[in-house]
């Protein structure tokens, strides 16, 4: 599904529109907004992507085990892909109805007792704004505007209002995004078993 923006500047200009500020041509030093986006856009994008298992940002891969095993606790360690922003809950061989796997992320390594290859489903860094879904674009624009608002307008209350709007848009986008495809089963915890 194609998004509604094609570049990082398009995304920035949507955020600036929420602030009723003029658009920019590039992330450069020609304006206060351009300087802010040059310094902050990539980090804000990655942080917002990592907040949800966005369909457009999910990637599947099979990881080979590192030659060195962890010193204790786990049998295998796997290097995470360079574009990995977050590792959501994992199931056996990535199956929708597979059993949930035990693992731990330490730095840029995934530790587990799972024999290689480790079938990993992860949230990746997406650097092409054309891949963003329309509801992601809407929520991310509010998030950027709220993050930028104090630097541009000097009004903290305006920033808080926009960040609140971003949370509402994120909830709506996450719900809609989660309803695409089959429902993932709920994690079975020991609490239900003990009762």
C-alpha cells in the first residue's frame, strides 16, 4: 500500500502545516525548521517506527548463529540485522500459531536456546517515506509537529496538544494496522496456568 508522501521533506512539510509554518525545501541551515529536521528527523522517524509492528516496516529473515556462544544463560547468540529497530514477540519458525519463543535482546545480539537458523520477524528502519502507510503518515506528522513545536513557536502547551493528538492518531493507526491479516494469538502466560 503506497503512502501519501514521497520524501522526508514532504513528511516535514506536513508537520510544519500543523504548526501553520511555511514549508521547507531541504533539511539544511537556511531556516530554523530546516536545521531542526536535519538534526532530529532520522532519530524521530526511527523512534516512531519502533513504537508499533507496522505492516510496512515488518521484515522476515533467518539468522545464522554467531560462532561464539554466550558465556552463560543461553545456548546461541545471533547478530541482529543492521536495520532492526525492535524485535517483537517471536514464535517458533515465525508461525502464526507457533509456540512463543524465549529469547533476550542484549545490545545488537539476540540470545536464545533456539537452534539455528533463528526465524526472525522484526521492525525495520524504513528510509523511503513512499513506503509509509497513510495512517502512519498522519500520526507521524503530529508526532513531528509536537516534537518541533516548542523550538519553532516557543509554546510548550502547543507542543503538548500536538503530542496528545499524535497519541490519538497513533492509537487509531495501530488499531487499523493490526486488523490487516490474521490475528496473532495472545501470549500464554503462567498466570492462567497457575489459576
